[in-house]
C-alpha cells in the first residue's frame, strides 16, 4: 500500500530549495516550457541557487536576491522573438501550484502561490510593454 507523502510547511531555505528544485525538474519536462528554459539556462545549479535566494527573499523578507526579474524576463522574451504569451505563464503558474500542493501546506505555501500569481501578471505585462511597437500604417 502506497502512503501519501506528508506535507510540510515552508519554514526555511531548505524547504524553499526543495520547492524550487522540484518545480524546475517539472518545468524541464514540460513540453511547452522545457525547451525555452533549456535554451536560456546554462548552469542549472546556479539557477536553483538564484531562485532559492529570490523566493527566500520574497517569502521570509530576507534580502538575499539582488537581481531584476523584469529585465531577465524581457530578455528571455526578446531571445524568443517576442513569442512568450500569457499561456506560457499559465502553464508555469499551474505547475507552481501543483508543486506546492504536492509538497507543502500552510500560510507560507499560500503566500508563495499568491506572490507567484501576482508576479506572473506583472512579468508578462513588463515583457509586453517592452516589445517593439509596429509602426502605424498610414
């Protein structure tokens, strides 16, 4: 008989790291997002640490992340010829929620979902607004 994995609360960097690593292992296998991430990320271990810093900063208000996610995502969109769409963020967000729900429970887990939802909207809008505008036709 198979037992369900006991869910934990996100209380430390260790749990944040587990979340990030599990989530990105799923992203890498996902048919739409996997190829985009594999093309952009050269060093996955470095990426895991960077995103663990990012989420630890966001969830626990500990200043460890000093990057600019908006510029990073604008750059990714540019490298993909401005083809990133809201559906990509929807897939990302669904996998994020599934990963959290599979592994974690509690207030911090809910905060991670809320912040990801808000962030996905803001990042997509930033990418969209940084796209080159077609010249108006006369």
